C-alpha cells in the first residue's frame, strides 16, 4: 500500500471543525485528540473525553469520522480508542478536605419552592447514568429531602478511627449520598442555631469517606445564609448552579443568589429554569403556568450560561414521592431528556472552565 499523503498536523486540522461536546471549543483545543498514529493511509488515535461519555460517544465518533473523510484525501481505515479524564478544579481541590473529589457544585436558589432538590437529584442521577462518579450532599440541614427523593431509609455505616467516628456514604441509583436525614428520625425537627447546622455540613466533608468522585453536588437550602457562606469558605467550589422558575419573584431572588456567589468569588456555572411550561397529557396543549422565558432573559442580563428549561409534569412529582427520580423512572420522557441535556451542559461548563479559566483566589469571609 502506498504511504500516506497526509501527516499528523493534517489530521488535527481536519478535526478542528468538530466541536467538543457541550463546550464552546473544538476537540483539538480541548486536548481530546491524542496519540495519533498514521500507518500507510490508515489512522488510529485516542479520543480523551472531558465530559462523561455515555450520551455523546456515538455522535462524536460519527462526527470525527465524517470530518476526516471530508478533509483527508486517500483516507484508509480509521480506528478510534476512547479514554475519559474529567478535568479537575485544580491543585486547590486536591489540597482540600475532600482530596478525592475533582469538582464541587452548589445547586442553589434564591428562594424556596422552585424545585431545587428535584433538579439536584435528577442532575446527579443523570451524571451517574452518563458514566461519571457522582456524590450528592443534602446541605439543607433543616429540611432534608434527599432520603425520600432517593429512596434511602438506612443509616450510613460508621466506624471508629483514632477515637473519631467516621461515616461511609450510602448509595442509590449510582450516586453516593449523605444527609442529616439519614441520622435523625423523619418526624424529628432540628432546632439548631446556624453554627450547629454549619458544623454538620463541615462534618459531611471531613468525616465521611467519599470515594473518588468526578462531581460532588450540594443540594443547598434556599437563600443566601450561613450554609452558603460555610460551603464557600470550606471548599474551592467549581461553581454554583442557580435554579429558578419563570415568574418575576423567583427571578428576582435568583439574581440575589447570583450576586451572593459572585461576592464570595464562586463562579456561576449556569441557570436552570424549572417548571418552565406544562404540556397537557390529554390534548398536548402547552401552557406557561408561571410565565415563560424569564430564566433565559435573566441569564443573558447577568451574562451567565443558560443550561436549560425543565417542564413541569405530574410524573416528576410522582417520582419524587416514590423515591425514583424521573431520569430513572421514565428515562425516555421529555422531562428526563431535558434533565440529561442540562446535566451534560453543566458538565461541559465545568470542564471548559477548568481547562481555560484561571483558578479563583482564596477568600476569607468573617461570619
């Protein structure tokens, strides 16, 4: 067979037309194309995924083959090997109290009642379904909902090390979990002052044996109080995700949440509009119950990414009450697809930021 009329640089130039999944850079700029070997007219190379691959692998491989066929004359066989390396938040994360965790995300809202826990749970499970190693901390100490929504009734296992009690996270739907709700009776009310609640959150970080994780999500309490400040001081957060609904009062509070995280130097990874619209199961008519489009307009005004619109359906509520997230209960439904797309957009934002943005400086806030 004749030798190839192209070289490694020709291959890279051909692949630059392919965008990295859920990122605003191409696959070459994202350092996803590695170990190119050209033998005669045949090409073999490795695609190193920077986001979890399960939902994007086939489409990306197809795009890569098409780009090579369109730009490389005399192309022979193409062999693509696959690896995954989710970019970390950096050295500061490796030196943190959870050194085995690559990225930490606060799922927050300016007010209650916007479905923040529903979003956090479904994003976590969707990321796990995509092939990522995921953890979820219920940081809403006074109103924990993760035990019910993830169908966990058992207490985490405990053991003693050096005279100190340590906990092993529970697991459900492939997600490692920790919640104060695992440690108290469901009917018990926690009548704690702020420092006690903040102390419990710190223990979830320092006294729990988290396995290596690509993403650790925090289901935050609503508002901009002690828990938010404690978390921003305790970890170099990869960023915050703001959940809102389309109506004006929720959007006003979402703006406050964005400003709060900006003041403590936590990047805003994006905004999700939950309960965006309702589609009647009988007639198919769409109804914007809480108005429409406010989340996207707000993200544009604040110059933060818009990660998607999640419709409101009865099945989401049913899944939450049964302890089966909708992405697990009805994975092919429109709302599950919306959650998965938002999860991948979130993963893309994190990876692109980690690869291109400088690390945020350390901060010190007096409570």
